C-alpha cells in the first residue's frame, strides 16, 4: 500500500468513529425527549446497538492507529534514506563539478603556456635543447672510441 492509501484508510476509520459517537449522542437525546416516550424500548435497543458500533469503531481505530504508526515509521525511514542518498549524490556532483573546473583551468593554463610563448623564447629553448642533445651525442661517441688500451 502507499502512504496515500494508508492515510485515507485512517481518515475513514476516524470518520466512522465520529459518526458512531454522534449516533450514540443523538439516541441518548431521543431517549430523554417526551415525544419518544412511547417507543422508549426501541430507542434503548438502538442505543445499545449504537454503543456497540461506537465501541467497535473505537477498537478498530486503536488497532489501525497502532498498525499505521509502524507503517509511518517505515515511510519515515525510507524518506530519511532517500534524503541521505540525495545529499550524497549532491556531494558527488559538487566534487565532480570542482574536478571539471580544475581540469578546465589546467587545460587553459597549458594552452596559454603553449600558445602565448614568444617566438624568441621558443627558439632559445629549442637551441638549448638541441645543443644539449648534440653534446650528449658527441660525448657518447668519444666514450665509444676509447678502448682498454687508452686507459693503460
């Protein structure tokens, strides 16, 4: 059942109990009125039946309240779980958003570093790297030419 159906069932039971007690009150009032003095025995029977009906309605209402109270606790538990999951997903979304912002910033910085360099700086860095490469090749070539006799 859904929470809506449970609430409707509870409201119906409350209304039945109210109607039963209203019926008892009306019959008690009829019992004391002079115009119904000649059918007092029938009013007594109706009053007894109405009191049984009210008692049954009260009993059903009490039982239903106990059962529905447990159901509403379960509904609250589901609601709390859903609220917790929503908070966790919100936190994950915020972390993902922060991570994407950081990646975007890093990408923009790298793009800026590559695209905003001066041509003269690029040539200087290239020349320095080329000279270091040539020097390493030259020293490797000299080491290769040396033999055991060169050390002796």
